[in-house]
């Protein structure tokens, strides 16, 4: 679908280097190496992996409004692209207050000249170009990619790091977007953040107590595109904490029940309910088009997928969990909530030991095989019903949504914590940061960040 949107996703290392290049009053050129991921609905993600700026010696001419580069200047960057399986985009700046985010006639011609040699040298069918323009802190962009002869404009740039920032090629006209409905939000964090919120596409994995509370808050915040994933149907015991659920909904798919509820709050929102588990490849792929995903699932196998997704697709994941622990005779001993944010450069859920790998394996095994292993004592028993209380699932959901707001508004402490622990029984809140384990897929040095959706998807084997 040629009209579906394309987004350039950049970790801060690359976005900051691009902004810094705008501080040079002459034009700067380079090659941006990217991974690619296309969602089933045709949405394209172009994922920044490495930026190779040209050395001073590569320029034959370098001025404020003109750049002439020797034909072998990009050879090293293209060789690197071929080595890591990345597509290559020609990148240059239009610096200064008068720099415009538009391709000149000359820029158009350069694209035509470079497309073929870039494709041949990288071995990837996709070529692209990106311009950033203006002053560093108010940078605008123009970017496009082509596979063959048809060009596809990149309409959004999504910067993913401790802070989240969305820049749209065509910023919504301030006068034409009514923020009246969100007046109280705007008073808190301003119209810019409110417009970003309404332009984000968000995924919620798990439509239970936490996921339904997250989704309802997102809707009231102004999010207007939501993908809701859950494999289950609503049971009577869910009514105690699933927002929007009523006795009449029992037996219906949870994702659809939640979507219908949210549609009553925001009739203009686009809701995509998906009844399925993200351990199934076609379901996981439905999340490719999301700018950010909330992990509200309580299965370990699902958390493993979200953890990989955040690295390979550069998709920030805000993962939450609630654990009520009680003694053998039913006395409540602990109420522990956790909100962990996965972004490029931060430790994933595996490195943080937030996934029980043994349980994950058990969850993925075919039911009969697992039952046998569990009987023989080789696998943990599954299907135990965990205690859950609406007050605590809602508290953790609110902390998770707050995490999104704080990263959009750049509010809060530096360095930004990547995990918040809510020890509710102690009335205590704490925060921490964790680094990737060297060599793990979440470690930038491992080269997995932004690899995209190449087969096998997320470089793992899929049972279904
Ligand atoms: Zn130009
Ligand atoms: Zn990791």
C-alpha cells in the first residue's frame, strides 16, 4: 500500500549527530545505514543503524548551499552496509535559519544518480535519501525511500531514547487541530506534546487488568491509534479488574471487548483488536507499525518477544508487571509493581532477569509435552491462577502511562531511570538503570539494534 505512512526511527546517537552536523554552516554529507520493517498493513519503518559522515577530504566542494563529493567517497560506508545487511540512504544537511526541508532540483538528480550504485554496492533493493534542515534545535527533514522506481515519502521521524520526540514532515496546522477537548492535558504539558500523543500509534499487549487500564488512560490522553493484542476471551473472574468489561461480554474476545469500550470514549480513534498471542509470528508482526508498545502480558514467552522486538525494531517497550505474594494460608505479604522501559542502549528484560526462561520454555512447549514434563518434574507447572486486585493493576498501569508522558515532555530526573519499582505494601517507590549484558542482542555493539524485519523475524524460530 503506497499511501501507508513511512517513519524514520532514530536512536539518539544518530539523531544527535545529525543535529550536530547542522551546527556547521556549510553543507554536510554522509551515508545513513538503515534496517527496514514493513507491517502487514503496509506501514514502513526505516530504522537508523549507523551514520557515516564524510571526512573533510571527501568533499570536492563544500559550501552553504552546495556540496560536491568525489565518486568514491561513499565506498567505505556502502561496504559497511553490505557487511551488516543494511540499506543505504544518502544524507545531507541544509544548514542555517534559511535552510529548507525540501529537495532542490539538484538533490532530485543526485538521488537518480546514486540509487543504482547504492543498490548494487549494498546488495539491498532499497535506496533512500534524507535531508535535515534549519537550526539544530528546530530541525526539519525531508526523506524518502524507493524500491525500484516509485518513491515513498517519509512523513515522520521518531527519536527513541531516554526522551521521545516525534517530528512530522507536515506538522499539523496549529489553528486547525482543536485541542479544546484536551484542555486540561494541554495546561499540564502543552500543545506540542498533546499533538504528538494524538499522532502516535501505540500497541497494548494484554487486555487484562493492567492492559485495559493502560488503554483507557491512553484514550483519554488523546492517543488515536491503538493495536490491542490478547489471545483470550473474557471470563467472569476478569470483571473484577478489566476496564470496560460487563457481564454481557463474558465469552467475547478480550481485545474486541476493550476496543468496543474505547470506541465509545473516542469514536474518532482507530482501534485494531487482534485476538492472538504474540508468540505467533503473524500476531507479533502486527506490532511493527507501532511507535511504542505497552507490555501488559503476564506470560514469560510473550515478554521474550517484546524484549527482542524493542531491539530489532527500535520500538520502545514499556513493560509492566504486578506480583501479589501471599503466604500458604492466604495472607497477603507483598504487593510489587514494576514498570521497565526498553529503549536502544538500555538492558532488555532478559538482561534484567525479568523473564523466567524456564517458564517461557514451558509456555511455548506443546500442551501434551509440557504436561508430561511437568508430571515428571522437569518443567514448572503452568496455569496457576495468580492473585490480582484492581487497585494495584491500575496503580501500575498509571505508572506505565506516566512513563510515556515523562519521556515525551522531558520531565523528570537525569539520567532517566529505566525501571520503576512500586513496593506498594511498603508505600515505597524506587527507580534504577541497567546496562545491557555485553554481547546480548540489546547491546548496541552486538549490531542487532534496528536490523528490521528480515527473515527469520527477530532472528528466532517461531513455533506458530
Ligand atoms: Zn540539498
Ligand atoms: Zn539484553
